[in-house]
């Protein structure tokens, strides 16, 4: 699942133990703190839509979709690490 991208490889390398349920709850909490546009694009991407398909659905360019996903993932990673 693409959510694993968000988890820090550095944390795993430091042998930190994660409780998967806690991580999922943290990701869900963090998702609510993204902008509406980031959350919308990221949710579609996580469902398996391509950036082109997301752009068509949202009526925006593919580059804008990529920017929203990238910004959302970056913020999500920071939020999950903080939570």
C-alpha cells in the first residue's frame, strides 16, 4: 500500500518498533490536517488513480496534481513524525 511510503525508513533503520494500528491512526489524524486540495488529490492517488486521471476528475493540470500530492506527502510525513 502506498501509505508505507510515508513511514520513515530512518526510523526502521534505528530499530524503532511501530504498532501498525497506531501508525494508521496517526496517518488518519495527519490527513485531516492537510489542505482540502492536498487531501483530495492524495486520496485519489492512494486509491490508485494516475495523476492524469486525477487531473481530469478535478479539472486541473497533471503538474498541479503532482504538486498537490508531493506537498501533501511532505506535510504528512512531518505530521506523522510529530504525532
